[in-house]
C-alpha cells in the first residue's frame, strides 16, 4: 500500500511497501529516496545505484531513471520531492551548487535523520497532519541533509591535495563513483582494478585520493560497509550469524566475528540478542 501527500507548494511525500516493482520515472523536483527496510536499485543512464537503510539517494530535477525492487520481501520506501523554491528558501543558492547539477549521489543516513523520517511517515499515513506541520517536518529533514551534504562534499573536496579547485571537483566526482561501486558490490568479489576502472582513475590515484577524501582506504571503506549491512541483518532478520557473514561478503565467519568485535566491542551474536532484548522492552 502507498500513501501520498501532495502539498500546495508543489512538495510531495510518498511512503509505501513494495515487492517486485519496476517503474520508469522522470523527477520534476529535487527528490530524496530513503529505504527504511530492504534494498532498492536505481538505473540512471548507464549507472546502477543501490540504496539500503544506511544511506539515501539524492536526485536532481530532470533525472530520468528506472526504479527496481527485485524482492518478494517487503521493501519500505519513503520519497520526499521538494521544489526549487522550497529548497532555496531554506538554503539560498543551494540549487545552484555544482554538486546538485546532474550528479546523483547517495549519502550516509544518520540515526537522528532516520527518526525524523519515521515521524514524517506517520504524518503521511495518518493523513491528519496539516500542511504546515508536514512542511516543518520536511524542513527539519532537509536541514539535516544540508549538514550531511556539506560534510560529504565541500569538506571532503577540501581534503584532496590538488592545486586547482576544478581538479579537486573532478577528482571528487570520480571518487563518488568509486564509493558507489564499493557500496553496490559490497557482497561480491572484486579488486582495486575493478574500482579504479569504474571510476576512471589509476589504482595509485584511487588509493591516494580516496584516503585523502574519506580518511579510509577503499578496503577499509568496504569493511565498514559490510559491517553496517551486517548490523542491519542482525537487527531486521532471523538469519544466523554464519549466514549473515556470507550475505555481506566475508570469506570466513571467524574473520567477520573478529572484525565486528574490534569495531563494536561485542560479538555479532551478543549484539543480536541485546538488540532484541531492548526491542522487546
């Protein structure tokens, strides 16, 4: 079932649960796609971008894409579409940013932002909140997006050691493709040559500039993605720890448990048990 709320200022919020759905769409507004449960794939030009509950996708105006949900399991999708006037009213000049012109990108989703999104979903489902309250919730979500955008673009570009600003911006776009490739293929086997080829960088340029921008090597970033996805499966599925280890791409359960414990200071099984204990309280 899908709930849709169209507002008089041309903003649009939709929330629904979907299974095995394919749709071709053109976005007339600036649009944000959030997956609250499951996975959704987007084909944009020749790129495939996969979105999970730990990240969200930004689509500029005029973006044409194919949305694919290839799952019998429920996928919960929230879409927030906002006009250029609404965006500029919150952050003047933001729509003129070179990072909002033709560059679709995904960003990490924070816990605070997720809480606000869940509140917005409830407003849309109940159909009782007035436009002012819904717009206020959208403003709150967008303000959080602006903070993420600043951190994930301007600040990271500034860390790249290139003399010209245009060179740093071009390198950042290629690094975005590298990050996208790693995130999309986190549970598959690939090597640095694959990532470098996809992002049109040499392996040496990839290693140096990725570490400068993100503070992690590509392999460290891959491990973080795998651990984040593992946490999601531990929280939302009944899969065993060994099954989750394979689902997120680890070759052995022992290496998965060792890395998980080193980062989160607990084993995957203890994390799963504690999460469900807290959830049942």
